[in-house]
C-alpha cells in the first residue's frame, strides 16, 4: 500500500452501448483512443502518476480483453512489490451465489473483502470511461484539509448542458448542500465527474446497509451520495480545472480524438511529468511514402501513409494508400483505406478495410459516420 | 531438441564509427528511428527461443546497460531466461589487446557453466533477421563443426570494407576467412555469426590465446579451417552493417525503401525495443513530410524528405530536413536547412541556418550540441 493509504477502484463494467458496434465485443474502457491508447489507460496512468499503487478494476460486460489488458500492471509501472492492478469481475462466494454487479455501489460492496485486505484509510472511486489527466493526490489533500467524509470531483460545464449531468449544489466554500441527478432546471453548473474519495470505514458501513436495502438501486449517484447528505455528513466538491471528456458516443469519441490536433484543447499527452502509459505495440515507426500529403494530423507508430491525410487521427497499424483521401477522420487500429478511397468525417473501426475508390462519410453530415464493417470498393 | 545459449559480441577494435561512438557502443546506436542496433540480434535470439543471452560490452556501457535493463521488453522469460551484460577490462596500453577472445576468456567460467550444448554468436553491430533455431538445426544436420552465416553482395568494392569475407568451395565449405580489401564487387560477406558446440568454442578460445594475444575468434577458426569442418550458410533478405559512419548513415536511409523495410520487419518476427511512452507524432498544418520514417513523440511543422526521424524530435516552422538521420529529442530550428546529416540525440540546430553534406560525405552533429 502506498504512503497516501488510498486504494483506487475503477468502475469498468459498462458496455457503453451508445458507442454502438465499437463495443460489441469489448467493454467501453478498452476502446481505443488517441492513436495508441485505450480509454482505461487514463485513470490507470493517473493513479500511477498520483502515487496510488493498488488499483482494483471492476469488470463485467465483455471483460475478456479488458481483463487481460489491465492485468499487466507493468504497462503502467504498477508492478512493484505490494502494488498491482487487480481484475475484479463478479464471483461466486461461500455465502453468496454468483451474481452480476447490480450497480456501481454494489460492485464495490461485493469486493469489500478485497479492499479490507489492504486496510486503506481512503478509497478512491473512478470511472473507466473518461479522458482526462488529474492528480488524485491533490484531491486527497483537499479531502483531508476539509476534514471531509467524502469528496466529489466536479467540473464546470456550460449551463445549457448542465441538465445532462449529476449536478452538485454547494455553499460558497464548496461544501455540497444538494445533489441533483440530471435536473430539468439546474441551480449550478458543477457536474460530478464520477470521481469520489471516501473515508473507507464510513463507506464500508454505508455499503453494508445499502446491500440490504431492497429499495436501493445500489448506485453511488442515486443512493449512496443522497443518503450521506441526508445523514448530514460532510461532503465537499473538489473543482477540477482542465480537460475532461466523457467519450460516451461516437460523436464525442471522435471529438475527443480531434481535440488532440488542437494545441489549445488543454489535453497534452506529451507532458513528460504526466505521461499516459499504455501497451507497447511492436511496430515500425510511421512509414510516410513519396506521395503522402499530411496536414494537421496525429499519427502513431506502425502506420503506413502514402495518401492524403488532413485533420485526422491515425491509430496503430492503420494504412492510407496512394491516392486515398482521409479528412476529419479517426482510423482505429489496423484500419485500411485502399487506393483512391475517400473517407470524410468518419470513425473507422478496428481492422476495417475501405475498398479502392469507395466513398465513405460526408463533410456536411451532422453526425460522424461510424464504419464498423468492410466497405467494398472497385476491385 | 538441441539447446543453445546466445552471445552478442561488441565490435572488433578495427571498427570505428566516428562521432557516434564517442558516446555509446555500436549496439546502442539508434536505428530506424525507434530501435537500437542491438534490438535486432536480441530479438532474433528471443524469437528463436534462446533466452539465455550474454552481451559483451567494452566501452561506454551506460546506454546499453540502461536499455538492456528492461529484460521484459525483449520477451525473454523472466524466470528461465537471462540477459547478462559481461564487461571486459579494456586494455588502455594498446587497443590490439581488446579482442573478442580476450572478452570471452575473462568470462570463461560463466561460459563454461552454461548448461546448453550449443552456442550461437551474433554481432551487436549488424542488422538482419535470422531464425537461429533453423540455423542450429541446419548446423546439426550438416555435421559441421562450425557454421558461419554470410550474405552474398555485389558491391564489396566500396562497401563492407571493415568486414570479413568467406572464401567458399562449391560445397559451401569455408576455405578461408579474409578481410574485405575491396578488390572485387562480388563477395561473401561474413556476418560475424557463428554456430558451434560450447565445448569447441571453449577450446577455440584457449587455442587462440596460446597462439597470440591479438587473435580473434574468426582468426583462430581461419587458422584451423583445415582441421575443422567449417561451413557457410547463405543468408537472404535485408542485411546492413554498422561498421563505419557512412554505413550507419546509409543503413538507416535504406529502410525508407518499403521493400527493404518489409524484408526486415515481419509481423511474425517482431523486433523488440524499449518503449519511451511517447505520444503519437503531431503533424501541423504547414508540415510537409515525404518518403520518411517518423517515430512517435515528434512535433513537425517543417519539410521532411528522405529522412529517418527519431523519437521526440521537433522540426520547426520553415525548417527543411532532407536525406538525414535525426536522432531522438533533437530540435531543428526555424528556417534551418539541413541535408545529408546525422544529428545526434538532444542536439539543437538553431543558430546555423544551413548545414549541407553530400550523400558520399554526410555530416555529423554531436550529441547535446547547440549549433
């Protein structure tokens, strides 16, 4: 256990069904992002960089790939003695049948024994599907300074979008007085980021009671936080300033990738003091051919480009052949754009092949075109 | 199945790469952007199931020790496998004493204790892929005492001048191992790669020491070529030597050619290296990159042609980089024009506006230098 005595649990069981075909066979946290990463690399790297060295990952939906991916703690430097990344899918127990995680809080409740084995003072709850860089140790300092029972990270969102989020209403010092899930008429724009620090002893007690409550949906936002507020506990909002994105839809996943092209987006993956770690793909450097034209792009190793690439993000091993045009597009790992094909405003899924001279996507479309199946071309 | 351990040798004392070698041994030279030269022999061994590997180091071991400290990166079994760095005392009195045989002799006890029956010896300063398991099987099937790997080339008059050649009879028996003197274009270049039984290897080291302090492994084999069954095996596919500055420069640029690259890099034969956790590379609106190999972590605003760009390189607005090898973390400043250069790590070219070499005489910019 690290010096800060805080253990992290990442909720990574959701399907993310709004990502459509991208999550048919993998859970959302394992979806690729930013050329070489997976979404869950962000909370895991944040943990590693914040000095947290025991991380439980709660998996459920299509967990095979995710389990084997996170089990290799070495990728994030979470592999020294006493540290590790622990995969925690639902399991059968001596006193309970195998059951699914019924909600975010239930996922933690079912692993109380795991957490107890490390005897942490604080428990950090994270979600496995957001893109952001955050120092959780700073948040813990805030939590201790305010003598809080629980601290919730919040981020200011545009007022007109506030009704899409769980909103924290605070007093002038930042103490939470009210929590409203997706309020029709929001009173504040401080949205919960789904990041909580709890004093473990208190949370443990709450969870044991929640497990027995037949009316509970076993959810942190719907059940645990309101109960804590009702009981008059001291809950504080920790305001995060920086880049944060929920990549819940094809459009928002595309946007979060496009943000990497903008030096002013607030997300800098090159900062040597806060690197995002990931699997190291064995791949050649980027091969840029004699006929390539690349303008404003984010490209990773293993790509082969001999066509035109504009305002696009290319993932490991993607290929753009001669005469092809890729514009405002995300090519996921292994995607291939054959000669003369034109791809515009699209997100091309892993290993999908766009045939020669095929035309995909539309510069004027409102939504991003998801290409999840091979597209036939002239061959 | 017969088992072998691996030995990766450092370059012979007559091989020098001006500039670069002041900072690190050849095995640690950056290659094709994200690799080091030694990644190739180690990956060849690792992919062949050889996971007991000795690496001999003579000078400036820091970068090599740091790189190879990441044993896991090379897919070597963490329990059964071993990647050993073996140092040999460098004679300062006279470089002629610093032979491969001297290094082996100093570590003789460690070699003798190896349980494997065979040894495969490969150089840290040559780039090729080879399945050593197949080579070992071929060696055993042939009944030879020593198998040497070679490549047939047609440009030996101007290239490979520091290498040895094999003089072969029609049955691929080795008649002699001789230095390439550049007398003919068609030559069998010895790839400094050997297969033999460990016991024979040990006795050859002892023979060499008896003969002369300056004898190398290839010289003692050459002198015993009539008593031993020494055979050559032809290697096909990409082969490059890093035996002088020009060959280093050319070998890097060779890999821009997609045919060469695909002959060296094969999905089923991964080349391992140590990750730097760099983000992907950012190409800006004004960037224009053609015919180049680019590593991750770069920021490119200028023009790049026919070049190999290492990790984390910055190429600023209006800069022009042609026919050059830029090593990691260097910076080519605004409006700087460079051609036919090797720019070593962490160098910054910001004051000099133009540094132009020729393909025959490429220039070198020192590590950490500010020009």
